[in-house]
């Protein structure tokens, strides 16, 4: 058009501009609302995350309580040590880290990975112990390369140390790293990954008191994990010291007398139940358990043919042999089946229920009463008494005297043994009880099984003229020296309903057994009224003997159990030597040595 103005139609651009403007405004509003939400509503969560990047929680282990014998000699203590742990959260590539640190720790990468993977289901911020008991050289190398390995932390910790090696190892027990199952138990909620806890012995029985309670430090760190200061500190609470009833000299002597043998010795005070010695041999060095075992090392130890980890005093199950004749005598006296004047004739062999049964003394003892039967350990006398009693009554009295049940000692893993009867045989073997089996049980043979501790506790019952004691290892008699000492409290002696006069008759026989040329004469000490009883138990059948060495074919387990003095008993000694031969040949001389040492130190 002439002289007319031409205008471009911009309406489409304006609409699009408005849309863009609205979109930008919306984005701006969303951003503003998001920042507002982060700063107002979510600030605590992001504050915690930012703090986590600069704050590290460090667990402070407590000093484990000391273990001491009755006179204060230290049996278990702590020494300074270092350990290195890995925090998985700070580790980008575990395989690569394991390869790099393997030569520094002198451990195979596969071992490191196995230890880390063991706790793969636990939170990644929890430290996993890679190696403890570090040498100063290892600590120096790791500290010098700390920037290179921010995922590693080195901590000082008290390390358990047993200054006397294998001394009383079965009493003390040992420590090992807490397992995943133990860590998850409610009773272990105070524990941390990598903690060493008691696995056996006193270390396990009194774990809660010995362990104490962890402390905590909140450290300020930089981006490389280097320590820059502390925000908060809570000091650990150390464990309590534990005093044992053990007498160092008696325990040492008992272990020396067992050296080279397999067996157990229990020495206790019948007045209180305090155990003065509890020795089992072969033993082990608990110091070896402080470092973390590989599976191969552990399997080699537990598969040893000598079973050094087994506490024979509380877990070894043996036929009591002639020791059980004391049970038969007391039961028959109380039941009215015999008196001390009742006699039977021993001609070396006898026929009972149509089968021949022999006495150990082939020539026979002739006509013999209760006192002489105990003194000479006459089998035929007790065959006849057992026949009169019957297996149900024998079993009832045996349980009454503490057999077939645990003694209650403050050690984990005690076995209760076995007191057989017809019901047991039906339930376990689906067979009837045969009368001839009662005859075997009458002299402590057959399926009856006891522990050396049970025999010692029964001997204390006899020495106390019918008062039961609870054997224990925690000293309770003396007052605590400080608030950090732990001493237990045990039930007082409990009388059973059997006349003390019956015990006096059995004790008279035991005195004759030692002092009048009886089977326990090797335990005699002039001027010291020792009462005792020996035992020898068949340990293998003829068929099984063919597979064993000639030495073990002919040898039996050797028993002695007794007390002194006769009128005011202060000490009970029970000795068991596996494959030791006759009780009078092996166990009784060992007991004599221990009675002599006790008399020298205490009487």
C-alpha cells in the first residue's frame, strides 16, 4: 500500500514468550521452595550428613578386669597393643585396598577380604579389625602412609596376657573375637565388632564383670580423615578384678604331677567348697588365642588327638570303678540292707544269676565285713550288696549323692554324667535292663559315668558327714579390697537326710584303706590321718582293644579320692589318670604328694 505502514504479526512470538516466562517463573518458584524446604524442614538431615563427613566416632575399649588367685598373684592381665581396622564406607574398591595393604600387614589379600566379608551385612561405618597385636614397625609404616589409606584407622587397645602361659588354662579359659551370632545377642549389645570376649572358663563365666563398658570419642577430621580435634569424650568403664579360690602352689604342683599324662586333679576345701586346684592335662597356652585364628589353625587345634582344649575335670566322663563302692556302702547302710558287721565270703569268684563274677584279688579275701571290704576293695562283697539293693535303689541314692547332675561349679560346659536305670535303657537303647548289669554297676563299671569334680564333691559330702557343698572358683570368704574387686556368694553346706553315723562307718573303712595296708596305702603320710579310696576302671572292651596299642590293652584308668584329716577334714583330693593302671600304683602316690604339700603350707 502506498504510504501505508506494514506491521509484522508478532502475536505468536508474544504467546511463546509468555509461556517461556511462565516456565522460568515456575522453575524459580520451585527452586525457591526447594531451598526453603532444605533449609527449614530438612536442615537436620543435611546437617547430620555434613557432620558425618567431618566427625568420626571412635570406640574406646575398656581395660579388662584382672584375674588373680586367692593370695593376689595375677593369672591374667592386660598389656598395651595396637590394632588396625578398615571402615568400608570410606573404601571405594575393597579388592584394590586389600592388594595394597596386604604386604604392609604381611597377610594374604584373600585373608583380608574374608575378614571384611564376614561383616558385610553390618553397617559400613562400623570398623572391621584386620589385624591386632601390631608391631611398632607395622604401626610406623601405617602411620606414615595414613593419607594414602584414609579408610584405615589405628587404635591402641589393652591386650590380654597370661604371664604363666598354660598354667590353669582350663580354669581361666581364653578369649577370641566375638562372632556374628554372639554380636547379635541382646546380652552382647554393649560389644563392638572386633571385640575379644571370653569363650571358655572364668573368662566366659564372668565376661560381663570382666569386660567393663566401652567409651566413645567424637573426633573432628578433615577431608582426608586426619584428626583435627575432639567434640565429645566418654571414658570407658574398666572391668572388675576377679579373685579365684585357686592356690598357686597347689595348682602348680598338680599340673607338674600330671605332666606327660592325660588326666585331672581336683583339690577343694570341704568346709566351703572352695577349689584350691583344678588341673586338666594336656593343657594349652591361652596367649595363642589372642591373635585371630585362621580356620586352618583352629581346625588343627581342635582335631588334636590329645584334646588339649577339653577340661577333663568337669567334662571328662569316666566309670568311677571302686570309688563307687562308697556309694553302695552308704546306700545299703541307710536302706537297712546291711550293717557294718554284715559279712560275705570272697573266694575269688562267685556265681550270680548263673554267671561267674570275679574279684580283682584272685585268691579271694575270705569272709569279710564292711570295713575290710572297703579297705581291700573287695568286688564280691559289693556284688552281693548290689544284688540286695537293686538297680532302682542304687540309682536313687547315686543321684541323691550328686551323680547324674551338675555340681553347679562356676565354669561353663560342665557335664552331668550318667546314672543308669531300666527307664534310661528303654528310652536310649530300647532294651530291657538285665540283672547282671546291676552287678557291674555295683563296683562302678558298666554304663555309669562320672566326672572327677563329681567324685571330689561326693568325697567332700562324705568328709562332711552328709553335708553337701557347691564347688566354686570365685573367692567369697574374704572382703573385697576395693569396689573394683568381684567376689561371689555361694550357698552354704546343705545336709542330706542320712545319719552321720553311717558316714562314720564308711570313713573308718577309708581310713583303713590308707593306713592299714589297704589298696590306697601309697597315699599314707605318717602322723596325718588321710582317708581315701582307690579305683581302677576297665576302659575298653576286648574287641576294641584289638585296635589299640598293647600298652592300652592292659592298662585301666587310675582313680584316688580322699580327704584329711579324718576328724576335722580341711582338704579333699581327687586324682584321675587315664590309662594309669591300678589306682594304688599311680593315682594314690600323686595324691600323697599333694597332701604333703598342703600339710606343709596350711597345717
